[in-house]
């Protein structure tokens, strides 16, 4: 199925038969010393929920940490006492997104950091509802890495403030966090993104915004404009495993009426 749409007074077409999945399966990566994902058949008396064990169905329990075990989408409940639910926060699931590729700068004091200058350069004046940030080099080990205690790259506070100023509502990044792994619990980037001053919300317009972490954007996906479908599980938690899917937006190619649509 294909659709035609107008965005910022320009015609585009989107082919839903060509999805670009940028999620990492649950359990393939982890961070912050989270426990491994554990799956096991449910047991009750003589019943073992596994077809291999003779049951008529597979009926498995799973234990995991949404933040630490794979691609996940989080809301402001991640850093508030109320622990607002992602299921009640994210109510629409389709956005216009810009994919950019950035190279973190190695700083002796700050570590590996995505700077404001890099964000400004790579965005090149293009800002939309969502931004997808791919870090370089884009190594395959991102799909299987344990980031724990490795001090991975993060987004500088002024870079985050810049994205907020430009109206970005949904931020997707291929790192375990937008903040430094060990920052004494300050989480400056998270607080800036959701408009929080400590526990006080100072920008209520940010309450519906989301951060998605630990994605993987293949090298074949070029920088540019995409139609984003951000899929979550309906968890009443601050975060949920998620499956963001991109679709290339083709400019100046309005659809013609055809028999097959």
C-alpha cells in the first residue's frame, strides 16, 4: 500500500511495502548492568507451557528491564515520582522524522559527546516532529553490545536544549541514553527534553514527548526525511520495548490513480 501526502506544501509518496525497521530485538543488547532477558515456560502442577515438553501450546513467562534490554521508548515518568505511563503518554504513532548521522567528539573531561555544533551542522536547518540520530562509526556491534561500564557517547546539554527549542517532540538515538552513563544522577538531557526543573514541570507542552534509545539505523538508510511509525507495547510503565519503523518519503512523486491503488 502506498499513500500520498503533502508536508510543508510539498507532495510526497510513502510506500508501506518498504518498511525500515530500526529496532533491536529484546535481549540482544543491554546497558546499565541490567540482568539478562529470561524466558521460561509457565508451570502449574503437571503442566509445562512448552510444546516441546508435551503441552498443546507455548505459554512462556518473560523477565526483562525495558530500559536495559533493548530498543525502548520512554516518557517523562522515567524521571518523575509519579512515574507516568508511556501507554497514557504516547497517543499518536505516526510522525515526520529527520535521520541524521553524527560523529561524537572525544573530550578528555566530558568523554565522547555529541556536540551542539555537530547537531546544528547535520540538521542543516531541517527540524520536524521527530529526529533519528545515528552515531558514527555505525558498527554492527551496536546490535549485540553490552554498554555497561563502557561510558558510551551521549548528547550534550546545549545540543538537547537546541533540539527542544526547534520543536523536536520525539527523539530516537542509537545509544543507551541521551545522558552520560555516570553523571551523579543529574540526567540533564532528560530534564531539558521534558521541561523539568528537578521534579517541577516548567514546560507542560513537553509532557507528551518521548525518547527512544538503543535503536540501530542500518548504513543503507540514508540521511533525510522519513515517515515514522513508533510502535510500543501498552505497558502502564514509564517505558516500553518499542519498534520504530521508518518509511522513505519520496518528494515530488504524487501517486496516480491505478487499479491496484
